[in-house]
């Protein structure tokens, strides 16, 4: 039995979900001769830390994030756990994104045999890309999306002969409305809707395109209305006459790839209703209408939640979230052996009452999804453990650093371009690489 020590960084929502996943996969890994063992959990919250031994049996380690000079992570691991440069262990990072780059560099720099596994590793400036370039072969990153049932179905279809011609993504929620209502408490998300939400779909497009061996080409920002790229709080803008500020972002982006495949991304933080209004005003179709024409009513794909902040009624009291992909393609195994054009509607959102699906609008039916019996997070965690123990090359795996690098690079190019167009100048402190105009990045 090969024992693998695992260390969790952060035990909030995702850290706890990962702990449940670890318990879920332990039995099957042991049957394969791998014994995953949670050695320690590092946490910044002292209350949470006190509960940890009873809940996990792992050693709790306090990370003093309020210290003027917090102890670097590698030194903390050395002092508290006695780890040395020759040790092998897997780190699962579920801290807020502002810590990801430092954690990655600290682990990979000091422990050349360790694996850094990121929970949606998110970098808000280009320095994160340099870290990935330097340590990419020991970094496994994931947005979990590639393991959702609907995406697995789509990947299986592509592998079975379905040819993607066009991808359209809509990722909409109303987080921006709350930030608008309470601008001084805009915490948590860094990098705006583009980095927090858009990046999931950029990564997914890259994963799907790689299934067809089509290298992505250039970006085209067709509309980035009203500062979809939320600047930092200090640069926050006063709401305009419509009550929209930087948080009320809306963007429409196209990714032009060779081989006749285009991807189009729409994302916003203004909820589905307001997004639809704005889309129509800008001459684009309403997502709700588009799906209704295909025979899909919104109770299947639109998550609505009454917000506790309903006093901000002028900014819509409801939290709304939708995550839809529309995939146009050729089914190469159509009737009579001929290829025929087809369209699929994918729901990528999983919320109570809202389930992922792949819908065929011509046949008006939901396709059968692969039986998984486990959560996407369990599958990616098991993948990380197996890859590491079996010493498989990581950089090109679907969850390897290549996809995350590509998705971040696209985000930074788009953000820089949009900031310049909005007269905001480059992102402060960013090591900005010049945008390659030959890639045809334009803003309408
Ligand atoms: N893949 C996904 O779909 C998905 C979904 C939600 C969140 N996330 C990502 O997961 C990460 C964590 O999100 P969450 O919702 O669990 O947040 P959370 O706030 O619930 O948990 C974060 C925890 O990290 C602790 N912490 C903060 N700084 C720390 C440090 N330096 N070292 C150790 N612990 C520290 C906090 O005390 C907190 O308990 C974020 O980066 C988020 O973007 C990904």
C-alpha cells in the first residue's frame, strides 16, 4: 500500500466539500493500493481550526493572515509538520484566490517533489502565468467543469464522431447587483465577472477544442458594455443614470479558432432579466426567448432565489443564475451514414432543483447522461491522486496547467484591451504583455 500525504489549505466551503470527496474516494483508492491520508489542514479562521481535529483527525495549523509579515507557507509546513525538500505530498488549495499564486510558488519552489492541486486556481495578474510556466509540470488545476455529467456526455459525443462547429456560452448571475447595492462591502471576488465567471467557459472551450485537435486562435471583444471587467474598489465608479456601475457588467466575446470553430461568450453580473433587457437593447437575442423557441422553459435552467437583501428592491430582489452552452455541430453518424447539422443545448448549472442536461431541440428530448455515482470534485481529486502516485505527466492532462494558462492568458488580454478602451489604463501592478493586434481583438 502506497501512502500519500495530503494537506488542505483552507477549510471553508470548498475545503469541506473536498474533505467529503476524499472520504468518498478513499475506499476505491485503497483497493488500487493507494492510501490517501489527510496529514494537516491549514486555516486562517481560529474557530474553524478548533473544530478540525474532531471533524477530520488531521493536524490543524493556524495561518496568521493578519500578521504584518505572515510566515511563508513553505516555512510553516517545515516548522509545523517537519516537511523537508525531499518529501512527497499533495496540496489541495481551497483558500481565496488572492492566495493562490503565493501558495503555488511556495509549495513548488520549496518542495520539488510535491504536487499543487488548485481549487479553481485563479490569478488576477500575469505574474500567475509566469508561475504556471515555471512550475506547470507539477501543478494540477481544475474548474471541476470537465467532470460534470453534461460535459462528460459532450466529450464522449465528440470522441464518438460529433463535430463541434460553434460554441456559445452564457454565464449570468446577479452578484453584481448586490455589489452595486452595497459597494463598500464588495468582498470575495477579484478580477470581476471576467475572471470569476468567464474563465470557466474559456477553459471549457479549450478542453472541448482540444478533443478535436483544433488550436484556438484569436479573441474578439464584440461588446464589453458598462465595464464588465470590474476594477478594484478604489477605482469603483458612481452609478450612471440607469443605476449601472462597473459591477453591472455585460460582455460578448468571440474566440475565433482555425478549422471553422468559433466560440462566443456572454457573461454578466446583472441577472438574467436585466441581461435579457440589455441584450435586446443592443440588438442581440434574449437568452430566455432563444431557449423557449427550442422548447426549454426557464424552470429547467434558471435558478432563482429570493435574496435576503430584498430591501434593495430597485436592483431586483432576486438572485438569478444561469449557465448555458449552445453547441452547433455535425453528427457524423446520422441516418443513412450521412453527417447532419445539429444543435445541442447544455445546462452546466447544478443547483438545488436545477440539473445539468444535454437537450436535443429537434427531437425535443434530454439525452441520457453518463452514470457517474460520484461528484465532479471526487472525480478530479481521484484523478489528481492517481496521476501523482502513478507519475503521469500532468501538464497536458485535461486538468493540467496548459488549459488554465490558456484561459488566464485570454482573460488578461481581453481585460487589458477593454480597460484601455474604457480609458482605465492597464491593470495596476500588472506585468502586461502587449496585446497582439494581429489576433484581431476589437471592441464594438
Ligand atoms: N470550482 C468551483 O466551481 C468553485 C466553487 C466555489 C469556490 N471555488 C474556489 O474555491 C476557493 C475557496 O472558496 P470557498 O467558497 O471555499 O471560500 P470560503 O471563504 O468558504 O473558504 C476559504 C477558507 O480559507 C481560509 N483561509 C483564508 N486565507 C487562508 C490562508 N492564507 N491559508 C489557509 N486558509 C485560509 C478561510 O478562513 C476560509 O475558511 C476560492 O478560490 C473559490 O474561487 C471554486
